[in-house]
């Protein structure tokens, strides 16, 4: 099981680390590459949006 942080910038990252601990993976945004890396059983924490959102067609 891995912890993914998606779309965090600035202070919200520090707060998320305090709550969830340090991430195993950091994704700058929700794109198709990030979605492919989140495996069943992993935990994905989003700064904005949800796993159900359509990934961006552009890599961030």
C-alpha cells in the first residue's frame, strides 16, 4: 500500500504530511500517468478534486 499526494502546493502539503504522514509518491497534478500509478489498495490524497475526476490530457 502506497500513499500518493496529488496536486499539493505550498502550505497544504505541510498540513497533509502532519495528518497523513510523508507520501510515497508526489504527483504535481491529476493526469493519466498519475492515475496509472495509483494501484488498488493505495491511498490517494487530493489537494483538489477526487479520484473520480477525469485526468488531465496534459502532463503537469
